[in-house]
C-alpha cells in the first residue's frame, strides 16, 4: 500500500484493540483492504466464469518505506523505498495461471517489471513490433517450469534524482554481484549470495570487479540513451561572507 496512510476506520479499529500504534493500525487495515480487493477481483472473475482463463500477476514497484516512525520493515533486506539497496528494489511477484503455473512453486530467478510486457503479449497471442526494442524478456517458460533460469546476463536500475543522500545512482546486478554507482563519486559493491543484507561493502577489496561492472553499466546506459546527471552550468556556489573586523 502507498501513502497517505488513510484506512477504513472500522477496519483499523480492531488493530487498535490489539494495542498497535495508530499509524501501524491504519497500515494494517490498508493491507487488509488490499486483500479484500483482491478477493473481490477473484470472486468477480469466478462469477463470470473467467477465473480459469485469466492470468493474475501481483507485485510491487518498490519496497516499503523504511526509517524511524515508518510502519514497514524490510529486514533482512537493507533500507527501503527510494534507496538502491535490496529493501528498496527487491519485491515478490506472485503469478496465478491455471493449468500453466503449478501452485506453490517458487523461483529465485530475478525478474523485473520490464518483463511483463513481452510475457503478457505472448500469453495473449499479440505480436510485438520488431521495430521497437523491448527491454524485458518473456517469462513464460520460467513460469511454466520449462526452465529454471533466464538467458539474461544482468539487470540494471537508473535513478538520476536527488531523493536521498548521497544523491543520484545507477545499479547493475550480474550474477550474485551488485554494484551501486553514485554519481557523487561513491561506489559500493556487494555479493548478494553471501551478504543479502548488504552489510559488507567489497568495493575496496575487489576494485577489478568494480571497474568491470561499472564499465558494463555505463555502456548499457549509453546504449539505452539514459539521461545522466551532469553539472549545472547555472549553479553558482555561495561564497561565505567575509568576517567583520574586530573592533
């Protein structure tokens, strides 16, 4: 669920009785309302005899807000929404596809929302225009258990905004390695297999890995035509006022 934290009061009331703080009670009520809405969708599809002929995909675009006073906690993942750590970008995806996806199966293969377009197009039998380059790849064989891994070599994220310190960043994940490239000059390197919580920055220990991943990341961003942060020619740093002479 998203801010603002505004819940149905009757739903939040029972969570207040459990002794939860007000923001937590409202947040819990909002999550319950999402569950209710999903149930309504399923019941409507069933009443129209469409449930067994419908693919349902449930996911999120980012992890929960994290920090003091926030009602969400992404542990063991580090940090949350807006940050480059796994708590900000790693989310679950659930797929219900009758007679195609076996209920209860789990895959650890990283996928991304860019994969939804080609996946849904293939399911619907819609041909994509070959003249348009598609960022994502089809997940159909992965979903149906025909393969356990994808042919994709890497994933990248690009966030050229000043939302949190230390500023704009791009990310590349290749295998178990993840590089966070901050445009203010900081590099962070993590091995997600050994350190899912991103508590040990290996950038100084593995400079060759940093260099290789950064080179690949920058080449990918240029190929995509991504807009990169650049110095503002109109920015003039404020000069400190001269100290007044002592009398």
